[in-house]
C-alpha cells in the first residue's frame, strides 16, 4: 500500500467513526427519555417509585429480547449493518414519539420495550461496523461508540434540566426527532470498512459455542460485573441526587437533573481515556483498574450524601467517568477473541446477558432504598459487581490467549 493510499484509508476511517458516533448519539437519546421525565410522569399517572422503575426496565427488557433474538438468528452477521441500524433507529423514534399520545402506565412500558428492542439493532452492529474500519486503535474506536451511547443517554437529562418548568413532552419530542435523524445518517452515510469479518450462515448452535469458550466466559464475567453496577447507577442517580439535595437544602429538581447529566455525560471522557489506556497498556489491566475505581466510588457515595456539595459532585463525576470507561473494552476483547465469522453474534449475546442482569438491578434498587429508609446507602450494593468483574479480567490476564488482546497488550 502506498503512503497516499494509507493516508486516504486513515482519513476515511476517522470520518466514518465520526459519522457513526453522531448517529449513535442521536439514536440513544431515546434510551432514558422516560427516565429523565419520571418525576413528571409519576405525578401525572400517580406512579410509585418502584412502578416508575418499569419505565426504565421496559427498555432493558426490550433490549435483551432484541439482542438475544439477533444473536440466535445471527442478524448482525447476515444483514447489511447500515440498513439494520437505520431500520432499528426509525422504529426507536416512532415508539418513543408514541409516548406523546399519553398511553398510560401499561402502554408506556410496552412502548419502552419496543424502544429497547429497536436499540438492540443499533448497539451491537455499530460496534461490529466500526471494528471493520480499525485493527490498530480498535479499543479507542470502540470507546468512541460507547462514548456516543453515553452522550446520547445523558441528553434527556439535559433537556429536562434546562428548566424545571419545561413540559415533559418537549424532551420526548426532541429525543424522537434526534433518533429519526440518526436513521438517515445510518442509511446514507455509513458503510462497512476495509477489514470485514467473515460471512455467517444461520447457526443457532453458535450461541452454545460462544458460551463454552473459556476466554469469552471470563470476558463476559467482567462485563456482567460492569453491568451489575452501570445501569442501576444511571437509572437511579437522579433519585439519589434529588434526595441528597432535598436533605441538604442546597438545590432544586433542575439542579439534580443537571448534575445527573454532567455525571453521565462525563463518561464520554472516561470512554476515550479507557480506549487510550487499553490500546497502550492492555484490555485486562484497564478494565480491572477502572472497575476498582468505580467500586470505590460506590462505597464512598453514601458518605458524601449530605455534602458538602462540591465533594458530592466530585465523587459522582469520578464515578460517572470510571463506571463506563471500561465498557468498550469488553466488546473489543470479544472482537479479538471470538470466531471471526460470528463476532456480531458474540457481541449480541454478551449484551443480552448483561442487560438481562440490569433488569434485576434496576428493579432491586428502589426496594433496597425502601428497606434502608432512603437512598443514602443503597448504592453500596453496587460495589459487588466491579469486584467480581475485576477478578474475572485479572484471571483472563494470566491465560496465554490474552496475548491476542490489543496486539499483545494484555
């Protein structure tokens, strides 16, 4: 390859990464669109805290169904990825916009399930598509996609935090329009790169092969530890901060929303930092280190519940950075360790298992808060996940197959 051709290819891959990340940000505005306006919906529909949890859990359930279905039928390996992502983003936009019809609690949960199902057709294929553009720097590239997911997930909190008096319909309309725009970008401007994976044939038995692979089992152990913590924190941080600011008398509801946005959005920086560290120092070292930091934050968050505010904000932001910074590296490890013909299937299966765990954790958290008499010490339970996940990745680090990670950087 000439130097000029190499430069063109390098430019093309960064341009494609930027376009893909833009589309992912726009599509994932739908993920927490109902969670961000939960206080308004609870008042409008007389929902309890645990009932409101199903507005978030509906998305998780739908995502699990979508991811496992895609894994079973090998869809990310059989269907052209930009078309799959465009159709999925369109479905997410329509199901999210249907909340404007005010379908009531049961109808809203059903619509959230459809939204999650649709987004399962965006997340794993996006990771696979970007991997076809990157061999070197893949950890950083995948971190960009996860950072885009993080940014998109945080935006509804920003929409609500702009004004405590804003009508909840505004946030829903904005997130739906964003997802509609993402479908256009996916369809017209994204394509597979110069390093494609093999073409797969329909083979449901591949799921069993993925589950029996000891190296992938350890990677998935790390991912499950990560997911034990991540979405429970993201889903209930607004409730925690609202309670904390009410107790200390230092803020109002819009302040809690803005700090939630900052904490979740700060994870974008964590994703890129994790990508750089992972490509330079290794997948297992980076994921274990970040999980240790996030676990410590889960233990500290109850201590800073009643202030001072700057210390509460500091812990929350460090947690927001570290809790997501390792996420892309589990996916990168799968692309490096799995059978190349079924990378999309392995990614979908990993995410299906991880998001299934989040359903339980999101449901559990308000019950723990009720048992403890408030949110202050509820997040301590989340430290269990990163402890388990870090141990899994450190075990993988000692295996000879780990030399296949990040070009030999374990």
